[in-house]
C-alpha cells in the first residue's frame, strides 16, 4: 500500500479507454457503495455535529436546526465550566479526567490480560480449541446481557452473589453496593471492560505469537535462556508492534464507549465519562449544542492523544 | 504501521477543516436554501394525495401515555375506540412510553418533526416544555373551557398555569399523594408515635432495625440516577421551610434550613437499606418485611394487599398477614420550621402542531365514564382532578375497604394541601424552569448520594455546591 | 515451536513413570504446568460463571430469585420466566416479535455488509486507482467518532431526507440496517482487504490471462480462497447488529419494533422487577451468537487474525 503506482500520473481523459483507466473506473464502482454509506452516514454527520456545537440548539428548534442561532464558543465555555465536566479535586474528578483515567487503565488492563491469556493458550494442550472458543465468550456475548448479569452479581440486595460470598467468607459484615461507591464503581467498570474485551487483544496477540520464528527460540535455548529470558528477549520484542496497535485501537474504542457504563452504573458514582455526559446534555437537558460541544472535546482529546502516541510510541517501535 | 501514520495527519487536517467550517460560510447559506426547497416538495405531495382520498380522509392522533403497562394501554385503547366509533374519520394511536425515556423520545420525535399530538406527562415537564415552546397552550385552554373550568379542582389548575403567558399550559389529568407508609403494628409494639414529624421519624429510625423481622427502618432515595431521592427530599426540605428561591428571586439553596434538611435526610441513612436505592428497592424492602417505613405514593395501596408485581401472575410474596391493614399513612411531615405534604400531578399536554381534533380527544378522555375508566386502572394512584368524578372514583376499588376512612379523605383532598417547590406562588417562569432543571440534572439525588453514601460531601459543602449550581442554572436561564 | 519440544519431552517423562494416577500426575505436573493450569482454570471460571448465572437464573422462580440469599442451583428447570417472556398477554411478553426484529436487522446487515465490503476490499487490495489511500483512510476515520457524537446529526439528517423522499426515520428497521452498515463496513473492508492481499496475485493473473474478467476472478478465485475471512466478516457484522444498543434505543419508539437489547432494557427498567425474565431474555439473545462462534471458531481465528495483524 505504501507503493503508489506511477502509472496513474497520466492525464485521466486521454487514457479513458486504457486498461488502467478501465481498472480505475471498475475499482471506483466497486468501492462506491461502501464509500457513500460511510461518508454519508458518518463523516457528514460528524461535520454537522461540529456545526451544531457552535449553535444554540434546543427542543424548540430541533426540528429546524439550520435556523438555530450562532453562539460562537458559548457551548464550549459552558461545558468547560460545568460541574459534571471539570476537575474539582480528588473526590470529584469530572467527566474529562474520569474519561481519561478510565480509558487508559481499562485499555492497559485489557491488553495485559489479553497477553496473559494468549501466553496461556500458546502452548498446545488437550482441549485448547474449546478453551480458546470459551475465552471469546465475553467479547461476543451481547453487551445488554453481560452488563445486566454483572449488575446482578454485584447487587447489594440479599440475592447478590458477590455480597453473599464475601459475607460467608467473613470479609464483610453488611452487603456492599459495589457499583455505587465512588472509586470502587470506577474500578469495577474498568475490570468489566477488561473482562469483556481481553479476548480481542488475546486473538491478535495469539496470531502474532504463532507467527514467531522458531529459530529465535532455538537460538535462545542455545544461549541458555530460561522461560523468562525467552519471553523477555524473544517474545516481547516480537509482540511490540501488535501490542502497540491493539493498545491504540482499544483506547480509541474505550474512550468512545457509551453502552457499557450506561448499562452498568448509568454514569453515577464517579463513572460519568464524556460520552455519558454528552448523552445527558442532549437527551436529558435538551441542550444539543452543549452535547455536541462535549462530543467535540472528546474527539479533540482523542486526536491529541493519537497524535502523541503515533509520534512518540509507535515511531520508537518502528525504529527498533 | 504505514496505515496509522496515514490516518493521523488526515484526521488532523479534518479537524482543522471542521473548525474552519464552524464559522458561518456561504456554504451554510446554500444549505438553508436547499432546505426551503425540500419543504415545498412534501406540501405539494400532500395536496396530490388528498384529492382522491377526500371521502375517507383520516386524521391520526398520536397519544403517548406513561400509563404503559399492558392492561392500562388496553383500557386507553378501549376508550379511544369509543371515540373512533363516533368519529370514523379519526384514528387514535395509543403509544405506551417509559417514564424514564420520555425526554429522549420527545427529543427524537422533535428532531424527526413527528411530535405526537397528546402526551401524558408529569407536571414537572410542563414548565420546561412550555418554555421550549412545544406545548399548544391555546389548545389546553380550549379543552379546560370545554370540560368546564369550574369542574376542575383549583389546586391542579393553578399548577398548570404558565406564568409567562398566564395561560394553562396543559390539562390536569390525575395524580397521587406521597406519604410515609409505616408498620402501625410494629410502631405500636415498640411504643413509637406515627412518623409525622422529624422527631418521631428519628425515633423510629433508632428503634426499628432489629425490631421484629425488620432489618432497616426505611429506604432512602440515594440512587443519583433516579428522581426518587429528589421527591422524598423535597418534602423534607419544605417541611423545614427550605425553598430554592426567596421572594426577591435570590437562590436560597444554602440557607440554614436547607442545610438542616440535608443533614436530617442523610442521618436517616444510618438506619436505611444500604447502597443506592430508589422506589423499586424501597417498595420491595417494605413488602418483604425488611423495612418499617416507606416513602411512596398512594400507588402502593393495592400492592400492599396483593404484593406488587404482575398482572399476569407472580407477585412479591408478602410474608406479613394483612400488611395493608397494619400499614399507617402519614402524608404530612412536620419539621422544625414548618410542615408539608408532597404529591404529583399528571397532565395531558397537547403538543405544538397537533391537529385540533386532539382537543376533542383530550376532552373525551376527561368525560364521564371514560375518565372513571382511566382512574379505575389504579384508583389509588389516580386521584381525580374533576370534582364531578370524586363520587364515582370513591367506588372504584374494592381495596378501599382495607384502609381507614380518614386515610381515604386525606387522599381525596390531597391536591388542596399538596405542595411543590415548582408551584410556590410568586415564582416566575424562569424560576420554575430552573427548578425543572434542578430535577432534570438530578442535582438533589447527586448530593444526597454524595452525603449519605459516599461521604465526600457534608451538608454544608453540599448546600454550597447546590447554591453555586442553581445560581449557574439561573444565570443560564436568564441569559 | 520451542514450547512444543519442551512439552513432548515432558510427556515422555510422564509415560516412563507409569504407576498410580497420583504418580502420573506428580510426574506430569511441573511448576510452569501448574501455573498454566491454574491460570486457565481461573480464566474459565471467571468467564463461565456469569454465563452460568445468566442461564441458571432464567430457570429460577420468583421466590428463588428474590429471596434473602442467592440460590446457586435452581430447584428445577422451571420455564416460568420463558413462558412470561412469550406470553401474548403479559406487559413484557411477546418476545418472539423482538427476536424477529433482531433477525430482520442482523441478517440483512451481515449479508449486505459482506457483499459491499467484498467488492470494496477487492478494489482496495488489488486495483490501482487514484484516491485509494484517501478513501481507505477516510473510511477508517469512522473509528474516531463516538456514537453519541453522531446520533443527533445523523438522526435529524435522516429525518430530513425521510421527509423529502417519504420514509419514516423512526421505527423503520431498514434505516437501522443502513446505520449499522456504516458502523461495520469499515472494519469489514479493512479485514477483507488484508486477507485478499495474502492470496498470491499470480493465481488471479493466470486466470485473467485465460480470459476471465475481473468480476469473474473475484467470484471464481478470490472468494473461494477467502472463506475464513468471509465467515469472520459476516459473523462480525451479524454480531454488531445483533448486539447494538444506542442507535436502536434512539431510533425505535414502538415496543413492537424493539430489537432484543432494547426490549431487555425495557424489562429491566419496568416498575416490577423480573430478574429471571431479564435473564431468560438475555439467555435467548446470547445463545445464537455463542453457538455461531463455537461452530465457526476455526474459521474465525484464521480470518480475524490474518485480517487485523498484518501491516
């Protein structure tokens, strides 16, 4: 993909009937439906959303958005000043900081657990295929189902499993509302993310692991490296690129994630991340401009991070 | 690798482009023109369609109801069918809708330009919808006029007046009264007085856990995502004469009365069901003999007899014999600086752009048998707003027999003493809208969970926080 | 593979020490093996327990589910919850209709996405044309935008188009299918394009020299060689459409039109708690995806990994 063919440099019309030109037309024809759907339903609305974020759009003019009054940066200023958005000390992080902490910790944990799972499954053993398939369950099961099961396992009412187990073990005296304690709730949401998405990381890492050249391990054997040495000096370097790419992808997705937290805590108890705040501004307060501004802030944070990541981390990996 | 390095610069360029497009440019103007053209097209189409269809031209009235349980929807449809039988040119579509999702549904309907004609909704939405201009106030006026303004109870009528226009913004429909329901038997055994004041509630809080089978004294609304905490707290606040604004229009969320109310509420958490709770857990804990007091609306009354649950079999299995008979009703709460009762008024809003037929349909639902049929769906949770309906209503439910006559009369006249922050005489439209925002943003449940569950706010810091937030909301509404 | 040689030598050691089972086990077990077994057990337990809890709870009675302590094994396989779920009279019943809605959305989404992305991916992978890089990157940009950012503009845009062409944007399953396509096509395109690149181009060139057209080559050569990737893409798209929550929540209004996730959310939020019914509905919704995955796991690992790790 890096090598763009030079043949294309010819003026297009003169070669209307040339083989390349016919190829190009066919190619465009093949990809056009996909392009139209994606550009029309994602890229255009994204631009539209920018427009909304600079206008005063409420329930009153939602049916006629284009006439909404232009209010400059006011939506952004209001969001920055909103109590649910801004950082107000350690006991109340605000959605921006919560979002960043949540996505980074959850993504790191996801990749780490995915790595462990992949290493466990890398050696052949009886029933490996079935085990690998089971490991994929959390990732493929519908979010609504798994979120509600976990909510119920963590429920503070007498029928909650975790409370029952902890009480029987004598670790706690009274039921704890796990998803309703600041800090703990965020931690559990992070763990839920890791539980649900580690299979994705696992699959990618596993594929890379199986492609590692055996001679490298044999060479390490000759050098007298132990298991840890082989992992540290052979496996890890081979995985660096994959790990970096998975981290970036998962971070992007986690940062944008709405359903998981919405279904688990509804955004309460210190788990209000930016997508939830966006939803609340739009659908609870009917301030669609503010909602769009929040989403744009989310996007900008993500872009800045991606820029830094690709600039610094990925470049380093590539140079190695 | 290469792919990602391609995406990134491109994304940044896009971001720049986006920012550039944000200022109004000629392109935007073109878009507006396109829109005007688009609008004309459907108009022409409708004309074409209407000509051949003149004989059976059907007006569709969409009626969203938060009475969304199946038997209730069936009843609404039955009442609608009676109207349609007389008016073959009208089709009424009853659409059940969840209370929790109504905001989002209204928003999407508005965006799609498909607002329903009639929406059954709580009074707290009326003022904000009126402020947004999506309610047809003239239509509401006309309905109230045609049903007979003298037949409506005065309390409900006053509540729906839009202070900005002086008109009735929606048509009162039904409502309920909130109270502390409590275990009279346990209270009597333990020598406790009825929980009608802060002192008696605190005494019960200390005594009830561990008395009989009870594990807790009460369930507080502490779920920051649920409005239940607000409903309970508002009564506590009003009982201490704490209101969001003073007569000069200043925000008064950090007064000593408000702080005292917050502290009182939070202190009850010591004897309350742990974790974030709202009405569902509260009801369950009371019915399952786990807590001895319950903040709830009159809706609970039949459930206390049968166990709350399903029309289609399977209820909460109440382990207490004759729970209803053992349950007392305390709707009024006395605090150190006042007293208050709390309730909810439900209205039928006629939405902007609704067909005039909608007015007839609303009047139809408020007339004679039809109205009683609606009330019968949950007689205890639907106190009539029409004086003429009180007689019929009081014969609607066999469950009446389970409760004391004084309880019954308290309920029937509930609207006359019922108070809300929202309807304090003298508050103007802006202040009401701000109170609507306080509920909409769940500010009260947020601070309640912060004080009572998480402990990262004290009543004082919470009051300061509320003051700051409400001032900001006010500034935003004024600006 | 290094680990393989190690494990074979270990198992040889095991077979030499024939004796009691304990002896065999003692000979078999080594510290690394112990940790691996422990690790896999831990993973299996934490993955399977929630699923066990979901399925077993769907067979519990109301009393078992609302009692003072959790019931780990239901006393009998009671179908009460399922009966309630399909009860045409019950307020939360008629789940059959919701299942059909989900199928009506998921299968067309998967098929259309498969067809469109195959065509597009082939163009990206094999053909040279101006604007290819721009297109590919533009399409991948979709990853960047959160659903909540898109939903309002997308909705009002579709409402406007609907107004002028004459379709409803709400409660319209095909509209939902199209929005799901926008979500799944980029990934599908990317995965397939990468897979197509792993097929040696010489095979196709040979066919072209024999006079086959491009489309003929795709149909007769590329597709048969790409079955694992095609299966993966179809299942991926099916899964996204089957599981999707936010867009369905906003686009669907009428209970009869709800997809399963929205219906389950409604049952969960109903004033009357019915955890066993929620679990029964969740079970019904989870089974098809999980079965699909188990049945096609072989293709998936191959297709998914070839698609995404390259490059």
